[in-house]
């Protein structure tokens, strides 16, 4: 969301002036530009020897493939953490986030529904590179993700 705002010339907490302007932030062309920018930035950081975490939906296989090719080219290992929650949980979280006004995202329930409906499963990602996390609540997802990543990178459970 921060990159989406940067590319639109908006400050992180700025809100589009009209519903049409908000919808314009999520057009296919705008999303393609966001994912291209994320991939370029990740590439630069990986080449400099840094680890990279990208927080984005990557709902299209083509966006994931671009990142996979970049990681392969730079020799970086690539892992996917797929966060899933019941749609009613997502709806409640969106409402709370909107009420707080402290998050850069302008995603509405309509955007979330559209993304859920358009999401292309990560079928191309081998299981050893893909962890599905239940983000509906009740578990320590960060601990689970960290343990899984350590196991994938080192080959041992910690």
C-alpha cells in the first residue's frame, strides 16, 4: 500500500478525494506498476546482500513469476507465506482499520472481495516454498512462520 501511494504521489495516510480516485489506485495497470516496483526494489536489496520481505497480495501468478525469476537470477531464496482468514474476519478488520485511520491502505470491502474472487492459487509454488497461515486468530502466526522459515533455510526445526 505504501508503494501504491508513492506511485500515485500521495502521502501514506492521504486518502483519495473521490471514490473514482480510490478505485483508480487498484486498476490492473496501477497494480502492475506496484508489483514491478516491488520486484525492482527487492532485486536491489537482494543484490546488496539483504534479506527482503514483501507484504503484498501477489494475487496473480504473473506477478509471482516475475518475482521468482528475479530471485532466481540474483540467487535469492524465495518463500511464500499465504495468509488466509474468513471473509467476515477480513470485513471486520477492514472496518476497524478504516475507523482508526492509521493505515495507508485504501482497500475497501469491495476491493477485498474482488481480490479474493480474482486470487490465483499458488499452484506453481512447490510446497517447500509455501506456507499457508490461518490469520483468523487464535494462533501465534509470527512464531509459526519464523519456525517454518528457519526449518526451510537450515533444514532443521528450532
